[in-house]
C-alpha cells in the first residue's frame, strides 16, 4: 500500500519540476508585475516574487503541476497512447484539457484570477509565450497554461493584498487572510 506523501515533498517536487522545465519564479513574477503594475505604480518585483512563492504553496497548484508536467514529459518520450500522443504533441487547438486543469487551479483565487488567466491564455506574455510557441526544446502543452495559472493566481493574490494595505488592515487581520489563503 502506498504511503501518504507529505505536503512539503509535494511542494518541493512541483518547484523542482518547474526548474527542470526551465521556468523560474522571477520569470513568472515578471508577468505578475506586468499585469498588476498599471493598478499599483509602487509595486515591486520583490512583492511579485513573494506572491508567486505563496501561490506555489497551494496544493491545487502543486497537484496541477505534477499532473500536467508529467503528461508533457510522457509525450516527449512518446509514451502516451494514440491519438492522445499526437494531440498533446502538437498542442491541438481543440484540446482543452490543458486549459481545464490550469483553470481548475485558478478558482481558489477568485474572479480576478479567472479573468487574468483568460487574458494570459489569449495573449501569452513572457515565459508563457516562449513555452507556447515551443521555441525551446520539449513539449509544453500543459506547462504554458499552468504557468499562466500561477501568474493569474499571484496577480489576484497581490491585488487583494494591495487593497488590504490601502485599507490599513491590522496585523492580525492580515495574518488571518494569510491563514485563510493556506487552506487548500
């Protein structure tokens, strides 16, 4: 019987997979900065990096990364059954499972995350564009959408954090928001 995997191990594996696939936290944070800086001119890259890091602590994101990246890797090794192999390998336009997994991981951060994900899926900024157009080696059918999901979540999280700061919430209220966010 399989043993339960500790959440620290899952988070570590998800982060390692991102790095293995050539995606860095600062690259995702650049997208967050581009999405949020028009609404918050004082925004820093440090805040964006912190938000991406916080999103990566969420199990929904970690699980989506593990599944999606594994499917990309299996497709690279030509280990998927046909016709799925061809569909994933060519990133078939009508294949929406990649977006569905990524979108499922967005719902925990509310409507801002959902609409931001749609924007990023359509306009492909930064590392998302690089992964989508396959200018680098490998198959990234799932990864490009997963990175968009992380960036959308981090953008939404940051938008709410910035509002909390503008409203001068107490330290206790901010800590409560942090704890509520860690659920899931």
